[in-house]
C-alpha cells in the first residue's frame, strides 16, 4: 500500500479546491498533505500565501502518517478517502503573566476584567493588560471560587466563595474603583468550594464541603435576612462582618461527599460534581434530582458546553472525561482525554468552539484539546511551575490559567476565528 | 464261604453274647489277656476282690445267662492262661460259634432269595427274636456276609465311642482322676474296683523287661489297671492292622461280584404292567401350550432363539489395559538409541579440511579419550585397498552392545510441575480496585522528619507532626498548608479526634500532650468544642492523678492550644477512642507500671488501666466497637476487656519487635508491623497466632493502617515504600480474610536510613497518605 485515493474538501470557501480524487502516498503526514493543498491553491490563484492546514479523516485529526491512521481507525484503503482540511489552529499566544501574592484558587474573566480568587483570602480584579485594579478583601479564610454576576455599565456584581463557609456578594464600581460588600451569604457548614451564577443572573448556586448545594438570590437588596440561629449573642460578636446576611433560597442535599463543582446547564437545570464519584443533575425549580452520572473517581471539576451539549469532567486521576448529561445510562464515558500526569483540577469548554476545551492539572500543564483528536492534545501550555488550580476561557478567545505558583497566565487563542464553522 | 457249623447255644443266648462282645470290641485283645488274673477272679467271683478284670464283669453279667456260656468262658480263660496253641483253636471255635448265629441271622435277611433251604426254619425262628435288632445290623451283616467269624462283625456293628464300659461304670472319663484313689472305678453293682497292686520299682521293671520274654506283649488296661499279655493271635492282629490289612486272615477282599440283575433280556419282565394309554396319545395340554407359543411367535410377542453369532469370540487379553497408563506396552517401548551416521571425516579420503594439522593432532592425543571430539584421527589413504582393518572395531561394537544392554528399561517420569501452579490463586490486583496506585500530591513544608500524620474525620484536612517542632494542617485536595502550629518539642504523635462533632487534635511531644483546636472545618463545631472545654467545672473533690491537666492560655490559646497534659514521662503515641472522648497515651518505659494512661477529655480524668505492664509497651489501640483495648509490647499483643478489667487474649506476633499496630474497623482483625520486616495479620476469631505473615518490605516496618471503609491496609517501611494490600474481611465466619498485596508505592527518599514513618488512609476515599523522613507527606491515589 503505497498510494491512497483521497478527495479533499473544506468548508472554508477561501481555500476551496477542485473536487477530484488524488492519489497520494500513504506514508504522507500532515506536513506533506498541507504542502499538497498549498500547491493546488497556488495553482488556482496566484496570490495565495502559504497556510498550514490540519486534516480530518472521518472526524478525527490526522496525527500520524495517513497509512497508520487509517489502520488504527479501520478505514479501508481501497476506497477514496474523504479528507477534510481546516486551517491549522495556531498556538495560543501567551500574553500576560500576572503575579499574585498567593496561590490562585479560581479565575473568571469577562471581556474586560479578570477576577481571581486567591489563597491570601482576597479576590482581585485585573485589567486585561494585567494591571491590578482592585483587591476585594473581606473573607476570613481562603477564597475558593469567584464569579461575575452582572456587569452593567460601571457597576458590577461579583461573588466570592471562601473556606470560611460564606459567600460574599460584592458590588464594584469600576469608575470610582470602589468595592462594597453587599451581602454575606451564610448557611453552609463547610468550606464553599464552588459558586455558579444562573443564566438569568438573578440567582446563584453554591456547593460546599458540607455536601450541600444551596441556591441564593444574586440580587442585592437593602434588607437583611433573618438568620435562624439559636445563639444571638454570637451573632452580635460578629459585628465586624461585612455586608448584610443572606440566607439560601433552597438547599439541595443528596451528595454523600463534598461538592466540588457546580454549574447551570440552563435556567432550570443545575449540575453538580462531587467527591462521592457522582455528577448529579438537579431541577433548580423543584430541587429534584434528574439524573446521576456515576464515575469511579472523585470529580474535581466539570464544565458544560451548550454548543455540543457535553459535560467535561476532571477527576482525581489523569483523565478528562466527556459525558452526555442526557444519557440515561449514567456510567457511559463518551470519551477520555488522557495526557495529563496528575489530577485534572480544572476544565473549561471553549465558549465558541464545540470541539475544544482546556484543562489544567496538578502536573503544572494546561492542555488545549480538540475532541476530534482524543489521543493527544492540540497544545500543551507548560508555563506554570506549580500545580494549576484553575482555567478559564473567555468569549473573546482568551485562555487564563492560575496555579500554585502564584501566577496567572493569559493566552490569546484565535484559531476559531477563521474557521468558526468547522 | 458259608458258615458250616452252628453252635448249640440258643438264639437268645447268642444275642446276648453278641451284646457282650460289643463291649469287648473296644479292646478285643484285652479280655483275653486278663488271663493271668482270670483264674483268680473265677475262683471267688467276689466283688471285694482286688482284681477287677473284665472277666469278673462278664461273670456278673453272665450270671443270668446259661452256665454253658460261663463254662465256655472259663475254658477260654484257662486256655489263655496257658498261652498254648490249643487255646487259639478254642478261641476260634468260640468265635466261630459266636459268629455263627449272627451269620445265620444276616444271611437270612439279606440273601433271602437265595437262602438255603436247610436253614430256612432256623431263620424264621431267629427272625422273631432278632426283630428288635436294627436294620443297620442287617446292612453290616450283608457286607460281612462272607465273614467266617462274627467277632469282627460285631466289632464294627456296635462300635460307638459313647458305649458304656460295663466293667467299670465311671464312664468315659480321664482315668487320671482316680490316680490318687486306691480304686479305679465301680462295677455294675456299685462296688469299688480296686487297682491291682503295683509294687514293682524301676529295678523290678528293668529285670522284668530283661527277663520276661513276654514283656513286649504285655500292655496295661487303663480301665482296670490290669496288665494284659497279648496272645499270638492278638499280636498278629495288631501287626495286620498296622500293615493296613483286614483283621481277619480269611477275609478275601477280592471276591467275585454277583450280578443280581442280568443284563440279558429275560422272557419274563420284572413288572408285567401294560403300557398306559397316555404314553401313546399326544397330550392335549402340551398341544395347547405349544399352540400358544406358536401363536406368540407368529405375532412377534416372543422371539425364537436368537441365531448364534457366527463371529468367533476371543478373549481380549489387553482389554483392561489402560492405553494411557505409564506402563502401557507401547509406552514402554524404548527405541534403541540411534548411531551417528558416518561423516566426511570418517571417509578414507576425507576432504583436506577434515584432516588434522600437526598441532591439532598433538592436542587430540593429549586429550583424554572421553574429552575428544572425535574418537579417531581422520586419515587419508590413497585408495580403498590401502585402508587397514579398523583397530577399534570390536571395542566399538562392544560399547554399542553395552549401550543397548544397559539402556534403562524403566522410563524415568519427570514430574513437570509448573511453578506457577504452586502459587495460590489470588485475584488479580486489577480486579480489586480501587486502591492507591500513583502519587498525586506532595505536602511540602516540614523541615525535618514527619513522624506522625492523621486525617480529619471528614477527610478535608490532614495534620502532620514533625521533628522540626511544628504541627502543620493541610488541605488534602490542594496540598495547601493552612496552618502551622509550633510546639515545644519534636512531635512524636498526632491524632485527630475521630468524632466529627468535636474538633480536637491530640499532639504529643516530649512529656506533653496538647489538645489543640485547629479551627478548621465547620466553625460551629469548632466553637462548640471550645465551649465544651471552657465550660468544664472542677469537681468537688480533686483526685490525685498521674497526669497534670492545665488549660492553655495566652499565646498558646491563640494558636489553638486548649488543654495541656503533662505526663511523667515522654509520650510516644496518642490515640483516640472511636467516640472521641477517651485518649490513650503510651509512655514506653520498661519495667514501669505507668506505661499506658487513658484520659477522659470531658471529665479531665486520667486513669492508669494497668497495675503492672509486662514488657515494653509499643503502641495501643482501642477496639472500634467493643470495650476492648489492644496493647502491643515487643512480642505480644494483649487484648484487654476494659469493662471486666481482664486479659481476654494474648496474641503471639512471632516477631522480634512490634513497631506498630492497627485494628480493623470490624474489630476482629489486627495487623502488626514489626522492625524485622514482617507484617502479621491476626484474625482474633481464628487463633492467637498470626493468620498470615507478610514479608514484603526490605526493611523495618514503621507504620500500618487500615482503611475505614475499603478493604485495604497499608504498611510503611524504612525502605521508603508503602505497600498497599487488599485485605477483605468477610462477614461469613467460615471464610478467612483474603489478603492480596496490590501495590508498592514509592516516592519518599530515604534520609538518615529512614523511609516512611507513618501511613494513614483517607477516611472516605481509597487514598493513602504517607509521611517520611524526607520531611514530606505524600498522597497516593
């Protein structure tokens, strides 16, 4: 087998070539094929500049020689092979390295600001250029998770969840650069490890080490909720507390172990991952459990992509696993992405690309994955010198990762701009 | 030979005589030999007489009979006394007379058809009188019909062993019973029969033997004790019997046979009955039966006889032989070892490369004949004709014959045991998941060896105590050190209170145990614990306690110290009871009575449970469910019942020095690690000896631990490795625990010859923590 009949096609009209089968050497690899396409394009229009292409054979990225790939994928070499070519994703370009005083536990960025939570009990707001804008201090213990609630105009609402069992709702005025604690959400009996704001931006959910999920209102008000706490004097002691006390709207119990990660699938559906080896789907309105996905390891993080409707989970082993949350068979792993050498501590789907996700691990590496190439990640982002604790991916193509080396790295990733439809 | 002479005696008399003769038959010789005493007896017939020969008996018997008989007897006796020839004739005559009647009788009965006419009358007469005699007599007489004398006939007729000897009425008894009496029995009248006087001594006996010519024919009658001299006839009879001949000289055993029924057809048939009609008319019943059978055969109900198989049947000699047996015929076949075929070097004209050079030849010659590769020197000859006779031919043939002859006939069966089969079947570790397999997190921060670690009951925190005089609190999932507490000495032991509603950590250093509230986890629990401690009220009467309890204040309190317990000696180990109120501390000190103390935190009380400790206590442990307390000394683990205050069990660890101990959460199994590289698993239900001893570590074990939920246990050793084993305990009492080593976890670097110092499991996940001499704590998942 030295030659393979192949027909090339693409959905990017910029690089269209004639729809005729070519006979290409079976041993050719991505670089060779890319050369072939470029040659063809040059023949077609003179003004063509060299472009690196990536090739998909039946939805799988070509990573080895064509012959090898077809053998492992059980593709017959007798027929004409349909090969799709896309413009090669360019490597994420490192932009900023933002130094912190302590380990970064969480990061969330929107188009303008970066919000990070740190082990120095504070959350910080950074500009995209890496300038420290604001330090949000008020927790008495490590900040475990942060989340933007709302940004309209100059004032923004943000959440910080902490080991001190509280979640704080802050209001930040970007013009005056002032932050004010609006509410202190009390009710958890363990460290609050995760918060997630619902799509309507009026509620948020928190998951804690005390095995509970709680739903709170994210709308700041002026009155304080009554705490049904037995000993009043103790509350009196805590006069220095910041913000008005808020109590949960709803409590979901069902997990047998600590809740490590929570997210909203849509306005009515919640998803939580726990140390009890399960991912549970909840109805946010009624509080009922809708589905349970059972894994074999502790889940440390989950992410959901509305584009491909898949859940990605990281657990206390080396694999990133993809799940179908609608599947009734709660044990079925759709895909395992294996390349990490340590626990996967953070995963995040691309907000704009249905096949791409990023994961961070205790092995100090952030990996960029394409689900069409499950054997190996697209890129390894090995900038961290210590455990990666959190990753994020913004709408405008910025990948952020923070870790135990006190550094927050940002990468510009623009691959999906040119071939968004691919 | 018919009897020709008939006696004058009456028939009755004759009969009687016969009877008497019967008695004599036993020893027909003896009644004659009584001869010498005979005349004595005859003389007086007195019962009081010393002599008791049978003659006297006879006479007594014959008294009723006719005199003539007596006379005859007397005659006999007289004659016998003389021992002359005349006598013998007399006897003969006498016998003949006896036999006469008898013969007549028998002849009459048996040979009736051919009886002589002359005797018929007598016979008839006789018939009446002899009617009482049994048929047996007639049979015997028929056989003996040819006998001349009846004495022999009678002899066999009435010879029964249980016949009474009428001369002596003692019966058939051993005569030595009368050995000590003067008499030898009683006669018919009940008079004693006295023994004949025997006053002969040895000398007389000898002289008698020498001088008496009849000594050899003199015998003693045991019944009467009398000496009897055998007559010539009797001696002759003895001789004849010895030779196996008939006793009677005249008996012809080869008499011609007489046909009673002729083989010729006589004109007169034996019976003249006409033939039955049925003998020539076919039977109707049989016809019916045959008809039924024929019908059944026709209908196929019964099958006529199966035709004989024509194939010959042979006995299969080897039918029972197992074809697979080792000694089977074919298996036994040992083919003769093949000879090597001649090669080029054996050629008379070998190619030059086979010819040896001079050095090779010298080397060949210097070699031992056994070591030589070739047994000969290849030689080149000009032509086949020039090849000499092969000198080793006979020798080689002989060796070949020896090879064949000495070839072992018994095939040696090699036992092929696959060494794999000898290993007990254990499940594959893959099937026993989950268990820790890889190192996931390293908790760095300590600057010296970490002696002890413990996890919080929720599994969120880990506490470690180190020789750098600090205690660190870590978040398990991130390996973040959240708190560092300095204490006044190298920390020997830390133990997190297993009760989730109490937030206390016991830390031991030097002679102090500090109960510390780390303030981690639920704030409410933490404050509740503080309140509980601060709300303690001193009891009215203060007992003298071996340990001094003080409440921490000031800076210590800020750091979390709550209670400080000052012990008299250095505390090596602290361990909590499952409920979290009792705390046991070990102060190893050989020979002291205060090695183990149990504190009750809520009442701030300390008790010394043992009046006396045997040996150096290494570690202690509470039973998770029952009020038992395990105390490990150097070689033994003692199990105490704390309620009954008695020793319930003593486990023999079978090792030199126990270093650590852990109790299974079920409580029925204990593992002990020892400094001599062993890990002993005790099943308390099974025995006081280890159920299993594992020797996987290369160096001393420092710590062992059970998982609270998963069937796992781990051991840490000085060789820097942690070995995780699957240890399944079944509820079924019949099933012994299953122990499978599943993983060796390496990660710690060996410093100061110390590797892993403590291991502990995560309370909920199948994860194991290990602390090492390199100052790190590692998490394996």
